[in-house]
C-alpha cells in the first residue's frame, strides 16, 4: 500500500469535518432551548424557528459539515474520515472546559484520551486504500491533463 | 386536576436492542453507500478545478448511490428520534454512536474493500470506547 499523504488543504477539510458538526449541533441546541415549547399542531412555529440567528447558524454549519464530509470521502477511506468526525466531540468537550469553564469528569477525560489516541493511530497511516488503476482511468487522466 | 406528561414505559432488553440495532444498521448502510458514491464520482477537488463548483455539485447530485445513502442516513435519523421517544438519551446516543464506528469498519472492509489493518481496527475500538465514555 502506498502512503497517501494529505495536503494542507485536505487537512483543513478534515478539520472542518471535525468542527462543523459539533458546533452546528451546539448552535441548534442553544437556539431550540431559547424558544418556547413547539407543538406539532403548530408547524408554522417550527418553520419560523429556522430563521432565528442561532438555528440559522447551526443549519449553515451542518451544511458545511456535510459538504466537507462528502469532499473528504471523495479522496479518503471511510475508516480514515470517521475518526475525524468523532474527534469533534473532543473539541466540544475541551471548549466547554476551557471556554465555558464546565467541569469534566475523569470518565470524560479518559474518553478524550482514547479518541485522541485512536485518531492519532489513523492519522499516521495511509488515507486511501491503494487499488490497481484500470487502463481506461489512466487514459482519462491523461486527457484531463 | 393537573396534567402530567405521558411517558412511554421502558421497553424490554430485546426491544431496546432492536431499536439501537435499527439505528446502527441504517446509519452504517447510509455511510457505506455515501462513501461508495463519493469514490465512484472521484476526487471532488479535481472535479471542481476542472468544472467549477457547479460541476462538482452536479457530479454529486447526478449520482443515484448518493441519494440511496442520504435515504438511509435519513432513516437512521428517524430511527434515532423513535428510539429517543422510548429510551433515555444517555443510553441511545453513546450506544449507537460508538457501535456505529465498529460496524462501519466491518462494512468498509466487506463492501468497500478498504484496507482495514491492525492500526485502523485499534483506532476504531479506541474511538468507540472513547465516544461511549464521553457521551455517557
């Protein structure tokens, strides 16, 4: 297997994958808790909720996550990209500790350590499984160049 | 008379396991189909360099596998909502999030023929336990 190294731009996309999903979820959660309880009998209030600032930012971040996730899957293996999504939980936990000054239990610190070690294992390996290239593909690549 | 919120009785072990299995199965199917779609489309950065952002979006939106993947990811989302209606978040979220990592590694090896070596298995198990600790 050849060692596929990532460009700085690809590392940036993986960072967006890790950051956008948890930050988007946090924005949605913050936005929804600030609203009065919404009943399914009033779907209009649910639509109106989409246009409140926190929820709009949350949706934009989740769209950003999905776009960067799809981009990452186009040049890296699923088993390489998925740990990056899990690393987002670590970022949120660290933000809550050092920015919001929340207390983190020993169990959560252990979780952070395990995820960090796991992501480190994957990041040190190749990002994509090497496959023999069909003859047609190499001709197409030459035509593109 | 005061109205109390109606809560569903806690499901038995096998019902709870079935609900979590439904989330894991649909989520894994969705992830694998989406990954297969993106591999069949090719490197989006190269496509965007040649055909622009519109070309990259068109390449994704004209791939049937992508929509199959999104369908199963949406099914996983609704399965999660259904499970949350019957079980506690502290059980459903960590169990489904962590086990999905392991099932994805197995599915990626079987269906996407990814080289899931010892390094990636170790990482999947570490991250799986880590997510469980973090979310529990």
